[in-house]
């Protein structure tokens, strides 16, 4: 009998130990709170954790302007951790919470409160309050010197001090080989006013007045400061044209910080602004605004983890791709349609680093519109991670690949209120995102011919996709993703002969689709294709995706019943919109123009009041609930492109 009691005691003790150990693993322990570099409109945060193996911890977020009494709700931070990214890199996301507060005022202090909760217990401080100031719009300094620049051969009256060409003003007078011996005379806070005319060096002539010997590049190495930038801007007396004479890069600023360019026309070069190389050097504080780009391969480029706080705004960038028809670059897909794109213009803006703002630009006839650089596995040092990048209110037209690529971003990559028309492959790409969140909010994508709304390749993780209007299908392919959440979107099918309206697959049972509207493709038997782990299974990282459930459903109701997704989803059609033309899938090269569309909702549209409330995203709706899509009924339409 004693042996039996002893055995029972051992079993009970072991069970209690297991239970205690499991409880300890499920309880959460907060780590060091991280405030990411602020932007003009947004703030981003990270909160590392240990424990919470059952993933039921949460972090509630509230905020207010400093000095105000009322607190406002924001989206909760996203729980990430343990998701696997990309077959090539085998990267696992760290365990933390991360997220953003949106649509704040520039140059304003905010108090932000974070409360962590876990029914299994919390070891450590569960509350955090921080005061953070949003960035201000970069401005010239008013107390510096002003240098006047004129083109070669200028015959009129000159304001003093006067120089021929930017290089002479920047480095000081000097000609022939002596021009290379000069050291910058420019100082932080100084302004170079460039007067009207054509600035084109004969780069094969080392005694040419412009002084761009052989490589044809302005290599700028003197830095300003955030408060006292060095400014190179048009004087306002006519168009200022910098012609690169076919150079590889025209302005090389990777060795200089806080340089501003404003009001210039830049043409005939492969890279207009060259601002950073991976693991070498990157510029910070670069400003390019109100400029025009013509006949360029890339507008603004950095791939450096050291690049920070760019402001690329209100520019017009015109690439070299065909303006009469859409051509894709993928030979396997597009060969049957005739001419292929030759990728003669790669991307309007491509960045890496932290704190960049890319807003209100018009970008047309490039391979891609705006990209985050595909850097590879994230850097371990916090200051070198790819976080806190804002891409908003841009107007992108005719892309031979994708409109916007967030590829390579880590946390708080925010893509919102952009418009993309006529894209050969995908509207927005995330191949991959390293944990997230990457936010895709209130974007409009019309006619993504061969790829569809999103490209979620290489197993991205941590996507928040809210309130977008897609005149195309949700076509994320058969590569699975993790921790992806969709709410209040519209997907209007084009009657493409080879696509369902929804083709999606996820490694994580905590990915979620709900409150979205779908216009199914006519002629398709199975409209909703879905792959996911078994019910109740947190994640399944088998790369043999066929091991996951792969099922097709004819109706939204069948899909919802079988998957548990889209319990509040609705079926819509083109008549919910004021004016929208369904594209012809048999003619993928056809060009459609934004002026022929009005994507606001009609008064009686089934998409009205069909959404769910999302704190800090859709406040101020007028009906019983938010509407679906990018445009809330009765609200002022979004302005895309330069202001």
C-alpha cells in the first residue's frame, strides 16, 4: 500500500511540476521598451517579451496630445514571434509586440500609454508610458549664407556671390585639375540658389566649367545638420535643368547628411540621387521635394542600413517604360502577349533604414513605383533595423512589375492612402516582411493584370491589411504566409479566366479574414481557395504546403462555414461604386486612366456600414458602422500625388 501511495504522490508531484512549468511558459515577461524613430504622421513601438507560449497576451494602446485630458484608442500592438520567413534565409521572427499610432500632427508631442495583459500572469512592469514628438517637415535654415549659381555662358546680371555651376559654389572656385584639390566652402545652414538654365557638363572634358570629370557625378561630402541643412534649390526665375549626360549617377550624397534638393529638373541619368550602399555608408536626412525627374532609371536610391529620415515629397518622376501599353517583365507569363518590358527604368524611390517619409509623389512608367530594399535577414543592432517607414498619398501609374514593394521591411512599415493604376504583376508586395507589422491601409489598386492585389511570397509574417479597394483579385499565390489580418477591404474580380476571387494560404491559424467584400469572377466554379493548418493548431511550418488543408469553395457562405473565416464578409459588385470600369482580362496591355473612375461608394451600396470599427483607423464614420474599401461614404476624396 505504501508503494501505491508513494507512486501516486510521485505522479501528482510530477503533474504539478509540469503544470507549474507550463504556467510559467504561458505567463509573459516584458522586456525593454523601444521607441522607433518618429515620422511626421506616425509613431512606432516595439516591446520584446519572454514567455506567452500560448500567445494570449495583449497590449492595449492609448494616446493623447501632451496637455490634453482625453485619451484616444489606437490599434493594439501586434503579437509576433516564432514565425519562419523565407526558404532561402530560414529566419525566425523575435518574440515581441510591435505597432504604430497613425495620422498624428507633425512637430507635436504625444503621450502614449501601453498596457500589457495576460490571463496567465505577468512578471514585470505591465504598463509603459512614453512622450514622443513627431518630426517636423524639414525646412531651410534662415541664418546661413546664400550662394548664387548660374549656368555656363550666362549673360545677364548676376547676384553675388556668383558661381558657375553647383560644384564651384559647393567647393569654391577652381578650374582644371585644381578643381579636384578644393575642400568644401559650404557650411551647415547655407543655401545654394540655382538660377534658371541648363546645367550639363561635358564629362569627357576636364576643363569644362561645370567640372564633373569623366564620371559626371556631383559627389557631395559636406554635411548639414537637421536644424541647419545644406540646401540646393531653384532660385525661382525659371526652370533649372540638371542633365546627366548619360552618367550612371548624378548626385552622390551617400557621404553627406542633411542635404536638401528642391525645385530642380533632373534628366538623362541612371540614378538621380545615390544615397547609400549596403554595409558601406548611407546618407541621413536627405530631402528631395518638388523636383521633376525625366529619362531616369532610378529617382532616389539607398540600400544602406545606416540611411535615416529621408523626406521624398511632391515630386514628379517619369520613367522610360512604354506609356501606351502595359508590359510585364516575366517572360514565362507575358511572352504570349507580345512585347516584354525591358526594365529600362527600375524604380522611382528605393530605400532602406529608418524613419523615411515618401509622400505625395507622382511616379509613372517604372518597373516598380516605390520599394523598400530587399536587404536580407534583419540587422541585429536596433539602430540598423528596417523600421518606421511611411509611404503615403503617392500616385503610381503604369508599373511593369509592382506598384509598391515593402519587401525586406521589419517592423512598422506603413503603406497607406496610395493609388496604383495599371500594374503588370502585383499592386503591393511583401516578399517578405520580417515579423511586422507592415500596414497596408486605404490604398487603391486598379488592374493588377497577372499577379493580383498582393504578392506575399517568401513566407512574410505580420501584415495588417485594412480598408483597401482592389479592382483585382486577392491573388497571393500558393506560397504560405503567417500572422496576416484583413478587415474592411473590397476585392472586385475582373472575370479573369484562371483565377478565383480569393486564393490564400497561411501557416498560422491566427491569420484572419473578416468584414471584407468580394465580387466573384463569373465563369469560375471555385471562387474561394484556402489553405491553413488544422483547427486549433497554432502554426505548421512544413514547407510541403500540400500537407496543409487545401480546399476550394463555390460560395462565400461555404468558405466561411468550413474555414471559420469571413463570418461577416459580403458579396458586392461594381454597382457599389460611383464609376468604375471592369477591365478586360483578355487584353492585359490596355491602359485605364484614373480620371475615368470615381471609386467612392454609392448611397445605397451594400458596402456601406458593412465594416468593423478599427481604432485610430476609421473613426468619424457617419453610419452604423464603417464602410468597406478605401473611401468612407460622404468623406472628402483622398488627394493622390503632389500637393
